[in-house]
């Protein structure tokens, strides 16, 4: 038992000495900490994406969502509830009873979940595919979402919205 305690003390002493040595080196040499940056989490990079602004055109039975950036507008249809929710978020309008996006924004805020961004990444068949990237503490999640839901949530929580640049140029309309 005494040998085990002595071994634990030696390990602790060696660990402490290594910590002191590393700390001293940092103080003396002041290395560029950019070398120690962790690799980018997949989905966090915005390389190949364009930050966009949201525009809404409401119709009788739905409407159009336009994502505008880099002189292109990517337009898609959405049902009237999605259009109304996005329009309310753009206008910062609070309705008497919360809808699903208001509820989610409230849950996220109360649980300390930050929406880092929403991305429109591709077109599969007739559907655009979105990603909702959220963070809580040290945990970052990249979740599949309908772009209209991601947009409605991002607008409420002041998060940026991005569109795949190739998708925007290929499927968007030149507007400038």
C-alpha cells in the first residue's frame, strides 16, 4: 500500500513539473496560438456558401420565399403557414399565440441553445435540403431541416442564412 501511494505521488509530481514546464515555455516563447486551433467541425464552414437576405411574396394559398445574395435570387414555394411565419419573423411581429417557430425559438433561448446558422445545401428532386446548425455549450449539432423551418427560426434568433453558391447560381435568377 505504501508503494502504491509513493508511485501516485511520483506521478502527480511529474505531471505537475510537466505542467509548470509547458506553462513556462508559453510565457517565455509566446507561441502563435493559431497553430493550436482545432479543426473545423463539418458543416460550420461557409466556404462555397453565400450569405443571403430573405424576401417573401404572399399569395392566396401560399407564397414565394426568395433568398437573395451575390446578385442571384433563389426562389421556392411554401405553404401559407410557412410564409406567414417567415413574414412575422421579418417584421419582428409577435402574434397573440405562438406558432411552432416561436415555440422553438423560446425553447432554444431558455435552454441556452444558439442557432449558429442555417444553410440551404442542395436540391433533391423538387425539394431543397437545409441544415440547422446549433450549439449548446461545447456541443455543436448539424441537423437536417426544411429550409423554410430553418429560415423562420434563424430570423427569430438573428442567425445568418447561407445558400450553396453553385446551387444559387445554377437554380437562381440573376437580379443585378
